[in-house]
C-alpha cells in the first residue's frame, strides 16, 4: 500500500460537507471519484476534519492510500488531481507519507476561523456572516479569552447521532477575536471539535457583542451547564463564514 498526504482548500458552498454520502455531493466523494479515475485501483481517502455542509477549508489535510504501487510522482498526482477536480476544490500539496499515516487519527489539533462582516459584501458574501448591528468587539474579545483550557462544551454542542456517547470535554489550545477594518475574525484551535461547537460559540460571541449576553453568562456556559434563558442552539452561526484553517501533527 502506498500512502500520500494531501493538503486541500475548497469552497464548501455547494457541498453537503466533507463526509462521503450516498445521495449527496461531498468534497470527499469528489476527491475519491477523481483519485479512482487516476489510479484505476481501490483507494482509501480520509480527511482530518469532517466539515459540515457549506463550511470551507484553506488547509484541510487528507490521506490517500492506494492498494497497489503508484508509478506517479507526487507532483504528477497534484497536477492530475487539479485538472480533474471541480473548480471549487484545489489540491495545494501532495507528498509521500509513512504507510501508517492517518490524516484524522494522527492529528494533534485542528484550527478553524470564522469571518463576520460588519458591512454588506458583494464579492465575499459566500464566505462571511453579515451582522448589520454594531458589535462591541472588546466584549467579544474578553469572552473569547475565557475559552482556552480543558472545558465541558455541553452548552455549545449539537447531538451527533453517529457519536451519541462522545465526551463533551474538549481541550482548547487558543481562542481569540480580532478585527481588521470591516472584518471580525474568531479563531480557535483545539484537540478536536464537537458537532456545531464552533458555530455556536461564534453565535454566542455575537450575542455578547450585541449586549444580549453578558461575559459572565458566557463564562457560566463554559462550565458545561446550560442556561434555560439562553437559546444557544438558535444562535448557531451560518456555515458560510466558517473555515478549517489547518491541522497540526
């Protein structure tokens, strides 16, 4: 078996997420289809993160395992993949990897960022969440600074039917909110992420910025206790502004 490590970027707007599905168009499905066309062999394609429908990536990592010797050089594979993949998916790098390399299991952490626009954006509207009201970025930064650490994210997760018994504990390495002109960016890196966790954190941070949730109420949510007065699920940020930024090994 020959193993390669791939780095990809994609516009997730027209895909039902990364994960291969029988009756839906997915990034993994498109990649696997093209790889099988190139190698005419059984292949295993796995990504480091299962991005949801509409979520984008600028640094997704995947492994490609081919069940027969490959005669193509990594740069040849790179060119052929980019020739055959849709315009919305680009392979940035292909390199040989150890046979046992696994894009998901070997990852130490994943990093995401979420883009909030404070003005109407004609060219980048598929990649931002436009908030018309004025946001107090200072308060959002204060709340985001509370996130790093080993925490219980029960209040910010959606129940994943495929993983009903997964722990709600996540180790967050870093989290911050920054602003550059009309763009507010929330960045977070963690060991792993629960379903919709980043989007619900983002939505709640926006509520903090709007003055509808206090920093202390946000702090309390990070203890794992839900507040019946705070409808975090209803505040889930749209997928359009979320990007998988990179994976650390």
